[in-house]
């Protein structure tokens, strides 16, 4: 697998905005400012709660297929490799890692079998688009910790995706959960969310390498990043953490993460989190305390790393 100099784009962009002029400008700026060669288009379907069986991927919260196809085509014309990442969120705000059902099916209770049937339809729908548009990879799930014990269902889902898609398939487990997935052999690429504390990278490298080495498959961090808040470098996964605006904290995090990763040859790239489809003014970047890097010093750190790793 070619090294992934990636960025996640357009998370939670609603219908009607996904392929408009502002989104296309944002994509051009992402390439120019970060040096990324791969865009991960992330799609956010919804289910009502963590215990709902039905997944809505046709509502106004999702781009139309035509919008998505237009953006994939535009990205390829810009020279990007394209990864599709259809994930699911809970409408009530519960994190998707908590989606869960009884292991034994019970009459009148929501069931794994019904949920996986709906989730598989969702994944196959976008895998079919990925095949038609020549996307280089699909990521069939993200940080779905409680579902990961359902090995049989995940294997069946991946088999269904392979019926319509011939490219690389990955699954994005959450931080610290690399050993939670027993079905890594079913995918082509192993990936996880690399939101690790700034002072703990070496320990995590040792742990992850021990887990994945038996599979002999490529590995990359499908997500990684840090908000611009004082203290976030030690809890980069906590998007709800309230801290003082600190642009330098984010910059320092990226500098350390990339420096540590330079020496690790089995890490095959990043899908950094995240680049908005509709950007604020570049001069306002220094006022933003989130994961965005546009108009911040971290943007240059990313570009320097991606240009170094040719």
C-alpha cells in the first residue's frame, strides 16, 4: 500500500452543501495548505439511539449520491486518491462506540441481526459508488467498540462489500482497541484512531506492533489530531474538553507525533481529523479552538511532514 498522506473531509456536511463552490474551494485549499495526497470523504448516517436497529442514510443530513459522485470526481481531477468512510452516529448524541444489543436475541427487544442487516445495506450502497468511481479504499466502520465482538457479522458484512467493491477494505477501530478486533484477517488494511497522549507514543507503538504483526497487513492511523486548547495534547480524543485557547498546543502535538512516527516504518500514513467543507476566513484560524488547522501554525507542520515523506 502506498503511504497515505490523508485528511478527513466534510464531516457532517448536510445535503445541498457537499458539492457546492465553497466545498470545492475548501478541497483545493486542503491540498494546497497541507500537501495531502489522499482525501477521506466521511459520511455520517444516523440511527436514533445506540439501541436502534434502523440506519438512515437517505435523509437531509446526508449528501445525495450525485453530490458525492461530483466531489469524488472533483477530488480525482485535483490529483487526490480517494477513500470513502461511511460511519454512523446516534441522533441523541450518544457516541457510536456504545451501539450495543443483547448477545442473545430476545423477542420484542432490538437485535444485532436487524442492526447488521441495516448497516450492511448502508455499507454496500457506498461500496458500490466507490467501485464505480475508482476509489482506492473503503473504511467500513469507525470506532464501533461494542460491535467489534460480533466477529461473524463483521465478516459477513465484509464479504458483502467485496461482492461490489474490488479495492482495499479497512476498518477503523478506536484508540487502545487494536486488540479488540479478532477479525483483522478479513480486511486488507488495519487502521485505528491515533488520539494518543503526546508523551505516550513510544508505548503505543510497542503495544500496537505486538498486536498487528501476526496479520502481516498494512497499518495506518485513519484518524489523528488535536484541538487547539491548553491540555488537549494529553487528551486529544476529548472533543468536549473545555480548555483555554492554545494554538501552540496543537502545533506542538503535531510536531511530536510526526517526529515519533518518522522512525516507525510500519505506520503507513494518516487520515488527519478533520478539514471542514465550509471554511472560516484564514485569518480567523487563530481564534478556533477545535481540531481544524486552517490558518494555524499546525497546518505548516503537516505540510512539511507530508512533503518530507515523498
